[in-house]
């Protein structure tokens, strides 16, 4: 049987991260040991890969683009561009009483599993899936 994940070459990468949906944590791994953990929020619609599903995609992903280098940590980003403004706690929420701010940095993900999270109606990159502050 052929390797279902040929991009891994039968090895786990030395440095990687794991999105643990059950605990809402991003775990940064080095040589199979957790080095740091960050609290996260995944999609309210649960897990799934389909376009327009508003779900968190599963599977192996790589960082395709890094956005925000050189910007202040609290820079407000919209459409993957800096608005020229920075967040502070006194900012007004949106009309629903909250704001999903994208601040400082964006790691734009691309699926690595053709037909599952890459290509067609299941493409993580075309869905603009990010890890962001």
C-alpha cells in the first residue's frame, strides 16, 4: 500500500503544531514534545472542509503565507491588509456586541491532502483559513 501522506515521507516533521479542537488549544511541538500552548477558538459550526461551511478544516496543513511582519502587534488587519489602525480595549464592538478582530499577524494555511483539504470545493487556502491574533 502506498503512503497516504507522501509529503511526510513516513516521518513526523521536527517542528509542527496541533490544533486540538477538544481543548481549544494550539500546541506547538518540537521533536514530538509540546513546547508551548495557546488558547484558540475554532469555528462554531464544528469541523469540515467544504467551501462556505464556516467550519474548521481538518487534516495536515502548511503555512502558505505569513502576513504582518513589521507591523505593531495590535495592528488591525482586514482583507489581509493593515487598516493603518491599532486595536485598544476601548474600541467599540460591532452591532452584535462583539468583534472578531484580526490583529498583528496572519498565518494563511493551505491544505496538504488533495481531495480532502486541497483542491475543488474543499480547498483550505481558497477558503481563507488563518491562524491569527
